[in-house]
C-alpha cells in the first residue's frame, strides 16, 4: 500500500526520536570514557582510534551516497563526544591553563610608548587618544622596529594599526603578531579624515604628484580617479608624506594625510575629507610584552594552524559554536614555506577566566597543530 506524505513524515519522526535516544545513550557512554581518561591522564583526542571507528561504520553503509553521509555524520558525533569530554575534564580542574594574568588596569601614566611613523601620523593620534599627552612617546620607521622596542623592553607599549574599515587588515602586523612574543592588551579606534595637503603657495590646479601611504591612496581612490593625471607615489606613512612635501618645497607636490599633519608641518589644506567613506575608521592595537588583560577586556585574539585536510577548519571553529561564543572576525595568512597552507587569526568575545572560553580554547589546543593566544583586550 502506498504511503501518503503525512505517514512518511510520521515514520521519520519515529526514526528521529530513536536517533536522539541513541545519541543520548552514546553521550552517556562518552562520559564514562572521559572518567577513565581523567583517572589515567589520557588525552581526549585519539586520531588513530577515531579514524578506525569512522572507517568501520562507513563500511556498514549500503551505497556510496550513504557512505559519504555516514562519514560526515560520525565526524560530527566524534567531535561532539570530544567537546563533552573536554568540559568534564575542565570540571575536574584538569583543563588547559593559560599563562595570562588579570589586572585592574594598564599603567598608562607617564608610560613609554612607541609608534610607527612620525608626529602627526594616525598612529600618533591613536597614541594620544589612548595614553594622553603625558605619555613618553617616540617613533620608529617600521612596524617591526616597534615590535622590537617592546620585546626588548625599551618601550612599555607600542601602538600599531591592525584594520581599516575601508582598506581592510594590515597584513604585516598580523604576521608580526605570530613572529614576536608580544601581546595585545588594548585597542582604540581613530576616525580617518584624509585631506590633500600642499605648500603654502600651492593650488589644487597645479598638483602633479601625490604622496601617501598605500592605504591612504586606496581610501581616497574615488577622489584620485578625478585626477588621473597625477602621479601617485606610495610612502611609509601619511604624516611622513606631509613631511616630505614640506621638505621638498615643490608647489606641484601634495600629500594625503590628516589635517593635524598640516598644522605640524606648516602645509596648506587644499581639500578636506577626500576619503570616499565618511565613517572610515582604523583600529589600533596596544602591544605589550606582558601576558596581561584588564577587567574591562572583552575580546580575545587566537592564532592557530591546522592540517591541510577537509573539515579541519570547520572542526576547530565548531568549538566556538558549541560553547556559545560569538566570533567577531577571522583572518588568514599564508604559512611560509608551505604552499597554499594558512594560519588563522580568530577574534571572539570573552575573557580568559570564563569557563566557556577556556573550554573552547582547550578543545582548540588539543586539536590544532599550533595555537597561540595573542591577547585578551
């Protein structure tokens, strides 16, 4: 007798109920596994055992399509089992520990702070915004030099750009966060208001050459498209571009920089607000060589590497979902000497003392090839 749609759906409901009952029985047995591993200090993840188990259940499926489905299903079941075990191990005080210390606040008064660029740069503005005018500020030419100053203790903090709302991430800074044992302890945002700056005698009709940082040029692309005859020359930073125009004293040369740079270097503002996005904002991170986080910290940046296999990234990110943690961004950077392999930087909400956060980090530390906590800020 042919079944109608409602009857089919009723039978599916019955099967689904059985699946749930069996899943709960399996999870209960996984608790027993966790208790055994706790008693003998055995690792949760046993890749060889899991692979053997998946191959065995896949062989029970009757068609190629079902074999693929069973493989995917049991990968997820195994992942859920591990997450359950990580939580139980954490409850017994045997979870992963992180060497970060909570503090009331950063010591900002009279701090020695380094930034990349020159006076008047947006990094300099971010420094003043975060630390105030009393900070002992000095500048270096490159992001790497700023990281070295902090690493070697000559500066307590560094201020570095990490992302712009229009131009995207600052990849060099992400690479340096992997390379150096420095940590993010704070963050501030600066609204970017680019202006076209020239000498006191200059007029916009005379301009032939424009200097700026590559991101400054990119952020003002719409304006520059109206002046395609201008030669665009990239510089290390926006304020340095203004300084260059001041030093050259050539009325046909201009810089894209802040209005603050115009005041500092005695330049004329030929046109204000030339960036295409009036909400253009740059995020700046505060770097320290100390593993600390403040009571107001609300975000964590985690770096990890995984093997170049199907599903590995998904499995790592599932730890955030399972623990109810909200990811705010994910970035990838190529791994040197490993073609088409990447390391990932994930920013998510939380504090290192929170159980859900530590459960997620524990799972990731167990399953990723490499993990580094970049900071809680």
